[in-house]
């Protein structure tokens, strides 16, 4: 996890949602790590439909949880801590890559 001079901290993590072994247990452990370290912004890769409810139930009270418009069997998620001054994305400021089969977008 990186923390800049401004106090902004960033965590990025590939949670390997495509690997089915102990998926819920691993996702819960990742969420516990996030809660323990409380980064300002979290990026998750390889989130799957089975893990999204676990992420939002564990972290939704402290983070704005955003996953865009997933069109593939896995996607990425952006979480912004509720007490952060960072503006949360909305569907209006998301630009989809029209040729992406993976649901890629830019905020």
C-alpha cells in the first residue's frame, strides 16, 4: 500500500476471483485487511459476481463501492473511503470502451 505526502493511501489487489479455491474465505480475508489498514482508495481486480456481495457487505459501511457495468464474468472494483475528499464516480462520468469484451471503462 502506498501513502503519499497528502495522506492519500492506495491499495491495489488482484483477488483472483477466477480461481475457485476457498473464494469466499479469501475474499473475506482481503476485506479484513482493507478494514485493518483503511486505505483511502482500493482497486480490486478479478472480482466475480460471487464475491461482490461479500465485498459490499464487509466494506460498504466504510467505503463507496463501485464496479461500473460489468459485462464479463470478472471485473474490477473501485472503493473510496467514505470520509475521503475524493469524488465518487457515477454512471454519468464513466466512459465505456465500446470494443471491450471485458467491460473496461475509464472514470
